[in-house]
C-alpha cells in the first residue's frame, strides 16, 4: 500500500481514538482551514501536518511524553493493519514537529479557546467561593455603576483570581509542562502551544460532562478527566460507531460523577513530602561531565 494510504490509516486511528472526544471542537475541516490560512504546503510524507498534530497532542496527553513512545504507537497501529512500518528512530517525527509553523499551533488553540468561551453563559461567570484567610480586601475599580456592578459580585469575581493559579498549575504539573524537552526556543514555544491546545480540549470535554448534569465544570478534576479519557479511548478505538457513542456518553457521566469538594479555608504548608536525592544538579553537558569522570 502507498504512503498516502498509510497516512489515511493513521488519521482514521487518531479520529477513532484520541480525536473522537475532540471532533466537534477540532474537526479535520478546522485543521485544514488553518493550514490553508497559513499557506502551508507539504510533501507526501507519512508524518503529514495532520498526522503530526494528532501525534503531538497524544504525546502531550500521554503520561509518557517521549518521542519514542509516540512513534511506537504509530508503528503498532500500522503493524496491526499489516502495513509497512516506519523506522523506530523518532527523528522523522521530531523533524515533522519542527516543520509545523508556530503560528499554526497558536491559531488552533486560540480557536478552540474561543469556541469554549462561547459556550459559557453570563450567569456562569459569577461564583461565590468563601473561606479565605484574608480578613479585608480593598478593591479599586472604575466600575462605578452600583446597579450594573454590585459590590458583592465584584468581590466574588476577585476571589476567582485563585482559579487562574490552579489552571496554570494544571498545565504545568498535570499535563507535564513543567519539563519541556525541546532544545530550541521555537520548539519550546510550539510545545507550550500544543499543551495549551490539549488543555483547552480537555476542559471542553469536562464542560460537556458537567453541563447536562448541572455540575460546575470547575469542580471536576482535570487529572481524573485525563485518566478516564486515556482508558475510554483505548476501548472506543476497537468498537463500532453505535457502541463508540455509547462509550463516549458513559465517559462523560463518569467524569461528572465525582466533583471535587469545596475545601473551605484550606491552606497547606509550603513543604516537600518527598526527599530529593543527594546528587548535584547537572550544570554542564553530559559529554563534558563524562570526560571529567573518565
């Protein structure tokens, strides 16, 4: 079978697995439209921009974020179809990531974020989160119309600033962006863009899970949503369309089943539980350090 057919096999695998929960927000038409807007032209390669994007997303969401693991997944899918498999060397995939324009990735996560923002109703933007240690806060604002902007609602909105800190922590810790593996500034920025895209897509799934059951999506666990997504995607990939839709609805119900408790007044000491190993930090390239210990 020719290379184009192998590309289609990979796209079908991604669309029936990781791409299934995201097909409404990130359909192939949106990706192709963005490719056209950026004037991206590409050769007939196994790692086309579409395949590379989905492989990149799967790499970010997976617990093992190595390029070797991502290429191994591609090899397994092609081998399962009896097709010629690519080299185990991840360099072809890494080069394909490098060819993805930075602005292309920025546009994609921006579009997904805007679509998610459009789902939010005005009344859903205001929440009351009690239990802060601060006794008195002085807010200076130019919103002088007390009828349109009640003092209580402004104070409640101010409390939501902590949610921003939690979201940043999720992107860095839950999605593993605290350690970026790229070696050039351009690729580091691309990694950040793909992490933000994956975060927006996960949040959209959580929104779809919480809204029908009237569970506040902000009270759902991003880590649990990621775990359920990984486990259900493996099953959805191997079943028919009808069962796949049923599994998807079940996944949404499971994600929304256990919202996080409101831990009023909670605060934690700034300490580390795990003891670090007593080795010095690597401050020089490995090749130089080898020479020193040889």
